[in-house]
C-alpha cells in the first residue's frame, strides 16, 4: 500500500513539500539529511532540497502548494500528450527526456487503480427489467391487443392472466414456461450431474477403459460441485463468476504486458530498439487504455453520451496504429501491415489468458 500511495500526485506533492519547495535561497551550509557540503539548492549526494531546519506554517504552506502544483502540472501535461500525441511520450522517455513528464510506471499504477475502483463502484447502467407491469402499461397493452384483433387480457384480483417476466420464468395466465436463463443444472460438457456422488457413481458403473481421464474427472467433479451449490440459481452463479473474473482481469492484462512488448520486439527486430524501450512504449499504451476506459465508464452513466463512449472505444484500437507510426517511424504501408498482424497476435494471447483466467475462476468460486 505504501507504493500505491506514493503513486498519487497529491501524495507525491506532500512528500516533496517536506523536502521544501522551489525558489528558496541557501539556508544551510551542509545538507540536513546526509551532512554533505551543499554546492547548490539540491544536495548532489542525496538529492534533498536545501530547506530551513524549522519551517513556519506559512513556509510549509507555500512549499506544499508549489510542490503540489509542480507534480500536478507534470501529471496533467503527461496526460495531455498521452491523449493527443500517440507514441510521443515513449519517444521522449527513450530519448532521455524524463524529468518533464510523469513517470510511466507510476502513472500506470495510478490510472489502473482509478479504473478498477470505478469498475467495481459504479452502478450497473443496464438496470433491472423484471418489474411487473403497472396499471397504465397493462391498459395500453390491452388496447394494443384489441386493436390487433386479439382478445384483451382481463385481470383476476389485478394479477391473474397478466404476462409477467423475470430473469428466468415467464408466467402467462396459469401456465409457466422456463426462460433461457434457468436450467435445472448447468454443465460445460456432457450430462449435468447434480452432485459429486452422482458423478462418481456414474463413473463406477462404466468399464474402466471408458471412464473419464484425470483432467475430465477434475472438470466434471467441479461442475457437479457447482451444480450442487447453485442448483437452479444460475443467476447467482453468473454473478459470482463475473465478479471473480473481473477481479482477475487486471492480473491478466498485467501479465500480458511483457508479451505485448515482446511482440513489438519481434515485429521490429531489425530496428535498433532494446526490449526495454518496447516495454516503455507498451506501458504508455496501457496507460492510455486505462485512461480512455475510465472515461468510457463515466460516459456510460449518462445515457445520451453512450455514443461518445463508442467513439472512444474505436480510438483505443486505432490509437496503437498512430503510436506505432510515430514511435518506429516506418511508412504507413509497413505500419498498417504490422499493426494488423500485431493485433491478431495479441488477441490470440489475450484469448488464451482470458480462458486460463476463466478456468482458474471456476476452480476458485
């Protein structure tokens, strides 16, 4: 948590405020931190700012504000270039121009933290469509049925013979029909066993050479356990699975980061780039992805702005194309070809990673 706290610009400003602000005259002959003789405003040995040993409240406030705005300004400047100039920050960093911009690793920690915080905190915008019809809606539906030449629906105690739907059962009059979202048992392959004991019994009755292998037994036993736990409540299973899968999603993306850079290294193997430089480029793209995805989450909370969220989604995809063009300085023809091949390659690894994550979630929930 200490490392995470240091990733926040406000925390950085507070840390630097205790080390002093900018623009102060020399206050000490020797560094208060390491004792080395001072040659400038910053100690050449440990880097601490030359500040008074004791600060008044006014001096502390001035130092804090100057440090805070210095770090905040660096953060917003970096964000602006991240959005408007794809690949620019990676070029600047690899060229050694690093002090003017927010560090890419710290930015990754901060933006990804904000994204997943919002992802788990914001309400579901889809809403719940399982509420029963109101009297006004029922009267309107009756009129539409009458206009269509059908018998109108009549109510018994204001409830009978009314079409009611929820997420899993459709009730129409006295008849019930199971919807698509409800099953007696769910199964990923083969018959759905209600318990591990039922599965083991079925296996025991089979000849030994026709019994499931080790992996199939593990999978089917796990499926039987889930069937027994959730029974008919498939909605509860979907909710638990989705929650656990989202918890693992950040880990999947993080583990794919070095693969992202490795693919770039392979596609530009003839260019004079270190793997670490491809990795810096990858981190900056991840930073943009998380920033844009955060904006999309916020826009999705406003129904009439969802179209803008869709536009940003397309920009996330094509942003990489423009970033590759600026970073590696090849022709558009080569860049587009490598962008297409890279996209297919990374999507393959992403699919594998998500499949492994889904299997791991099934073993955990």
